[in-house]
C-alpha cells in the first residue's frame, strides 16, 4: 500500500506516537507555518523542536561535475515509511542512483534515515557524501505563557568513538543526538547551512563518507536522530534503542497491516476502499503520546499538533468505528483530566498544547459534546469503569451547561463550533448538542440507579427537542436557524452582521437578512430564530436525529443544492460559497444517512474523496481540496461514521445489552462487507450481497438484525433477506 500522487502542497509526515518529522516531498525542509512563523516543519519531539531538517550532499569525483545537494525525483508514501528516489535531476549526470528510506520505530523518540547508493554504470565511481543536520531547538506555540523559553544557544559536542554528535539547549534539558552506522572520513560542526538557510538560531553538524562503487555495487549508510525533552540520559537511551539489531521496518509494517485489517472494508469500488484504509493510517499518524501530559489524537499536521475538545469529539466517533477504543478512551481521559485542572467547574477545554498551556478554556458546545462522547464510548465498548471515572466531572459539566442558560429558555449561551467573533449567542450547535447531552446524561443516571433524576433529564431532552423544532425552524427557507436571539442582541452585533453581508456571494440571502432586520426592528427583547450566515452547523438537528422527519427531509433537500454543496463537499457557509471542509461534508453525510438518504450521503463522501492525494500522497486536507492541515483528525468522523454506523448499520447498545445491525446500503454497493469491527467485548462482521445480509457475531451480546427481523446469538453467523 503506497501513494505517489503529484501534489499541490507537497509535505509529508514521518513519525510515531512520540516524534514527528515534517518536511517536503523533494527531501528538503523549507520554512513554513503560521502558529510558529516558519517553524512548523522539521523534527518535533513535542513540546520541543529538535531539528530544522537534514540534507545530503553527493559528489561523484569520477564524473567531475557532479557535486550537489540531493533533491528527490520521486516520493513514495507508505503507512510505515517514506521513500525518496534520486535517479536524474536529483543527482546530476552520474551513473549512480540513490534512495532514502526513513521511518520512526514505534515507542522510540527517534528516526532512522537510510541512504542506498547504486552504480548502474560500467565503470567504478569514486563517491563522497556529506550528511548535514541543522539543530534548532524551539518550544511550541505560546510556550512563553507557561514560562518556557528556548535558550540563548545550542551547545554541541562530537563523540568520535560513538560516531555521533550530542546537542543541548543551553538553558533547558532538551537534547538531540545525531549519528551514523558507518565510520566517517571527516566531520564538522558550527553555524553553517546546506541548500536552505532556515530561520532561527541553531548549530549544524556534518558527516562525510568516501566510498567506491564498482559496476552494479551498492553502498548503504544509515543515520540516526534521537532526542529527549527530559534529560541527557533519556536521549541516550532513545539513541541506543535506534542502534538495536531489530527489524524496525517489519515491526512497523505489521502494526499497520493489523490496523488496516481491523474494521476491514471490501468493495467492488477499490479506490473508495483504498482511501478508507488510508484514513485509518492518517488517524494513527496523529496520535501523540507525550511523557508529561498523556496520550490522545491531535487535531492536524502541521499547524494543530496538539489536542482539542471540539475536534476530538467528532473524530472519536469515527475512531470507534475503525476499532480503536483505547485511543478513544485515552483522548477522553486526557481532555477530562486537563479540564479538571484548568477549569474544575465542569467546563471542558477547547485545546491543550503539549506544554500544558490551554489558550481557550472551552466553547459552550464542547462541554455538551464531551458528555455525549463519553456515553457513545460506553455504548460502543461497555466500559463501565471508565464511565464511572468520568461521572463526577460530568455531573459538574451538566451543572455548568445549565448555568449558561442565563434567561431560562433551556438554551445555553456561548460560542459554538464556528467561533466567528461576536457570534457568542444561543447558537444552533450549542443548543442541539446540549439537548443531546441531556438525553445521554439521563441514560447515565438511569444506569447508575438514579431513576428520578434520569426521568427529569430525559424529559428535559424531549422538551428541548420540541422547542428546537418549533423555535429554531425557519419555515420560509425550509431550514433550521443559526441562532436564537432578540433583536436587541442582534443589533448589538450589527458590525458582525454587516461584515457577513459584505462578504456574501448571494444577493438573495443577503436581501433576506436585510428584510428580516427591518421587519423585526420593533421586536425589542423578544427572542426568535435567526437564519444568518447559514453555516454548516444548521445541519446538527439532522446529524443527531432530533429534527422532525418532514422538516429534516425538506432541509436536507435544500442543502443538497449548489448553494450549499461545492465540488468537494459542503460549504462552510452558503452565504460565502468558498471554503469546504471534511467536517462540514461529513456532518452533512451523517445527516443525510440519519434520515435514510444514503445515496446522497455516499455522494458527499465521494466528493470529499476526490481530494485524496491533492495536497500530500496518502491523505486528505483539512480544507478541501488542498489547504489547511494536510492530515486532519476529524476526517475519521467523515469517513467511518457514515460507513460503519449507517451503511452497515452497526450500533452497539451496551446499556441495553445488545447489538443492533440495521444496514441501509447505497444503491452502488450491491456487494460489500465490513469485517472484524471491534464492538462491545468482541467483533462483528457484516456482509451484504444483493438482498442478502450475513452477520457474524463474535461478542457475548445478542445481535438484533433489521429492526427485529432476526437475531444472531453470540458465536453465531446468520443470513437473512434484509430488504
């Protein structure tokens, strides 16, 4: 499994759960990034950057004119490694070709870089290489907020006998060790550069090797880079692990083979199947296990290499579908633990940097989303112990949400997902997710034996659901509203509204807003629904299934038009019709599938999948088609949730001690299977061919098929007519 697509924004990541190398597919390390300006690439051992990059100079003394820094002619991306090939312009006029293979062994704070040189000519080649690494130690974004600063300089020593260099930040216990497996002819260190003058202070080291290549002969040289954010002893231990005589590549490949084999999709559409598999790999690339703060899935590479509430609560629904309940639990625990530390009052954080800093203590929507996600995790796994661990903070979270309802209308106030400055009113997504959280909380209380409180919250859920369908429905447009507010509140945000109108690409939508502003100017403090910028969260009543069916089908039909859907998926806003994201497209696909519109749902996923490889071989960008983070966590939601939960209909219900399987297949998928999906205490496999459904139940729970048409007992396989 490999990807070699030519890209528009050619970057890659090579890493494991500890370390991430981010560079260009030509083998270079250009400066780029905006959170840390021009510093987001290189070798990162979060919360510290170790290297700006490394470069290889090649000289063919026989050819005479060949003396260049190697630039790759081809890049191949594999789940477990990257391969760069140099066979033409990358080396110049020589009979020597080369490959560079790099991988990050699992569990080690380091990377292996192996160069293989091969002489295809008929004469002996006299060759030299110089491997240059630029050490530049800088902490992550906003580190100054927690008193973390890079030292004035980086100190370096050469260890000839060990064939390595040891670098240390002058003021912090940050270390990098760079070495090789072959005795060098020369070495040097100091403030010098290769083909790219990267920004920032640092120090370089270089290792020269001389060798002859007879016709048909090859020469291998492997370089090692390890580090630590903790101590020299830890850095040395990491480096020693890299030197072990182990089949690191075989181990890493086996890990990804196992990952791809779990929740294994088989289709006649092999391109869809391939991208589905790569989405699993992409999610794994984003796992960060940081010694001090914990393990969880980051939001995106390269700009959001830290943990988020909002992003995670979407992502983890997909992560459950692809079968990684441990990652789901670890991420939820990390967010809960630091919400307790940062807030302590039930509020759930928006983001946590891998230096312990929390720039945003949490948008209102994220607290509701957390409650729901813990329940979804329990239903999928039956992990009662973790649910009990979270309940004390969830009690506080529900209390905090209710405090945000400052006017007693059941709707909490505060920023939602879109985070548009000034739109911190009673927003549709915050309202909808709070409604869902009350239902989940009621079920938790019921499970916990507090039946009276459970009834109260389940009743509150029903009341909110009814209010949302009445008060947040815009009959004229056939859509749910963005917000619920009074004219007085809207008027105070007039500058925000006018900014939206100036950016509008739709005169019809713009004129609608101007008209209702005029019509409602005498409403004063009376609250009602407002359809403003038509952002994608107006889908949320359908996404979670609380919209009345007639309203849902009407809204979904409206939002299936060109005003809302672009070439790669759903626009973030119909008012602007520009940016599209994998999350907006995914939520729309889930909403369609929730109401049985699976063909429309599949069409949206296929639009999203057309962006595969457009920015980086093997992945889809955060912003469709090819900008933002080139690997984005919540793409897992958009890929796996529609397929696993809706197309194949897999819904574990641990609280009811059963597993539901209710497939609703797109017309294109006449023959499809999803095998070995981890659910509850085992796995389930679902196969559909024409009108025939086969379910293999390897859990200890009974599986109820097709709304009660049949049952599949534990350890059994059952075939039924499902249509």
